[in-house]
C-alpha cells in the first residue's frame, strides 16, 4: 500500500505575464519540496490566467519558458510540479497540463473539453489522449477545468480483469465564482461515483475581464467528504495525503463497482472542437 502527499496551491494570477507568475509562485512556495510533499499542484493556465489570446500567449512547446520553469522547480524541490499552460505544438494551440517529475520525465495532457462559452474551442485544439499516471504507487487521471462536467470521460475504465483504473482524479481550473456550487458539487460527485480521491485546484482573484474566482480548491476522499476545504476567496497552500490502503479497504467494504455499467469510448470519436 502507498501514500502520496499532495500540495494544493490556491493563488491569484498575474494576467498574461508568465515571468511575474513564475516569480510570484516561487515566492509563495518558499521552501516547499520533497521533504514535505510529493506533488505540488498549480491552477489551470498558471502562467497567464485563462487567456483566449492563444496566438499571442501560447509558448512553443519545445522552447516554453513555463515548461522549463516547471522542470527546474521539480528538480530543485525534489517533487512533482504540475499545472496547465497555453502551448503551441505542431501548428496547434493547446491548454496543456504538464506533469513534471523531479527525474526529468514529462507527462502531458491536452484539455479535452473546451469551454465554448468563452470561445476556447475557437482558440485551442482539443486533446484526445487520456493518460493515467502512476507515481509512487498511486495512479492518477489528469483533467482540466471544464472536463469536470463530463463524467463519461472521467469514469473509471478498468482493463479486463481489473476493478479500477485510477486511485485519484486531478483537476486544475480557473473556475469562476458564479458557478462555484457546480465546481464543489462536481468534485464530490466524481469522487463518489468513481470511488477515488479527487484533487481540485482553482485560482482566486479577478481576471482582466473582472471575472471573480472564489477558489474552493478541495481534496475530496473516496466517500465524497472534503479532507482539504478552506474558506473561499483566500490564497493558501495545504498538503493532504492519499492513502491507498484506506481506499482499498473502502472499496472492499462498499463494492459499488461490482454493479457498474461497462462501456467503451470510441477511439475515432472526436468532439466538434478537436479541429482548430
């Protein structure tokens, strides 16, 4: 059985200023590192805020200063650094979650569901891969913000002969305050229906358009009960522990998975927003 310490970083973001956000986050993180955490989770588009200026702000993946910053922070702190950024790759723009390990390994997830109410589907391309990471004995499924509203994409899809695909769902976001009830409810619902931990990290403060974000970052256990749930609107860093022994015990005690419906995602099915 394994334990994984995860640090949730809820903070304000400087609008479209990667260098300022890098400095701000370094200062905020202080000495936090591998001596007291395994994974540091930053919000969606932590380098710019949720910008639709993809052509101006997306950094070429191979030369991305924000990817290099994540890698450097992971190496020097001795723990995983993860969060999403706007990148350009092979002529397309993506809202890309980067998982940077201290050994230099990078795992990438491109946001699948793009928030059309803000025109994200016109500025970014949708991803098609659905990576599950195993780190220190804990398996995590990656997601970004609007993905949280689509339970089929996030539903446990175990291989034949297996009961579970992942132990924790990780979601980074710039989820606005007017829809905070949906954010909180969906985090808990995804935990309950998948019998897994859920890590949700959102930002606080206003963006350049005056849209407020209340944070509400949470670590939710496999029963849907919050383990980390500070007051809204305040910046904070808190660390919680994912315990696979406790998770396994609950799954055995409450085996709802035995009654789950089996299904398959079609590999050739693309959403309307997969083409930009």
